[in-house]
């Protein structure tokens, strides 16, 4: 709900952000379809799509999307990511990034 409130505030103020939405997961992933994260032009974020290196990589992708002002889909493979327990997620995550 905070993300929707922030989007409404940004629209009213003429601000910008990119919305990163998980649209598909395969295998074991830290995030689920439907999770969202806002990425602001200064790199700040609101919300989460699962955290870690994957979230940071997709935050950088969202910043590129804001610069290009072009929506896109992106995939991230978690084959090499090790969680706190020493286990590898091993899944893939697909997101839609929409600049606003």
C-alpha cells in the first residue's frame, strides 16, 4: 500500500520513479510474483523484490530504464547466490520495469 501511496504522491508532484514488478519465478527465489519495488532517480528504493545481489542488480537496471524512459523486462538467475545458510536459491526471476 505504501508504494501506491508514493506513486500517487509522485504523480501529483511531477516526480519520477521506476516500478519493478516480479512477473514470473521459476525454481527457488527469494521473491514471489506480484512483489514490487520503486526505484527513484537518486537510487533510493521503496519496497522489495527479494533483497540481496539480485535486488541491487535490478535496481541498477531500473535506473537505466529511467534514463532511457523505456519500459522493459529483465531476468535474473540466482544460480550463484548463496543465502545466509550457505544454500543456493537456484531459481530465476523475471521482472517488468516501468518508468513513470
